[in-house]
C-alpha cells in the first residue's frame, strides 16, 4: 500500500532495494520473534535472523542471517516525502574532520584515504588511560586524508582524519 505514491522500501547494504510487494511475492514469512531473534521462512528453508543493532531515528538496522551481517535501511513513505520536500537537507550532518577527543595512542586504523564511510562506521581505535576507544564516523562521507599513523601518539583536539 502506498502513501502519496510512495512505498516502504528496504535497502540492504546499498546493493538491493525492495518493497513490501516484493517481500510478499518472494513468500518471505516471519514465523516468530522473541526479543532480537526472528525466525523466518524463505524458499522452503527456515532461517534465524538476529537483530544486532537498530537505530529508530535513522531507521538503520544491523542483522545477522546464518552468520552473514547485513545493514538494512528502511525508507517509509513519510520519510521519502519529507526528504523530497527538502526538510532533511539542513538536518544532515556534514563531516569535515575528526579530532582526537583526548591525548592517546593510535592502536588501529580501520579506513584508508578514498574510502566511503557511513555514519557509525569504525574509523580508528585510540588508547587513552589504558582503555581502547573506538572513534566512529558522525556522518556519511569520503576519507580525504589520514593525518596519523598506527602507534602514533596524539594530542587532544589534533585533527586525525579529514573528509572531502
């Protein structure tokens, strides 16, 4: 059922997009749900899906099906209409740089220059006061420059990563 000509769309890892009608035609049925575990039936086979994380604000979910992780983005008709009317343009966070929140030691870097990252993706691990802190991307963007290296010590507010 569509609203204002829009349908609920499900996007999996920016690869596949489908709607409720496609789900019905593929005969995907949810058999049960207990907490974050969903049992479903597809193509005469039973599967177990685990919802690893869900952000109701962005309507993004991480799920695991048979040992494979997938990122799903749900676009409902109202979301599409709001976006088409331009109401989200001012709300989108434009990432320019990542600064060190504290002095520390760079333990690991998960990205390289030119990589496209999504909001919430891991960028690097910073060790401070014997604790490892994973710094994640506050928004979508492309890595322009990495100003640090693995095992390098950094100061508070030092620019670590720049975005295009």
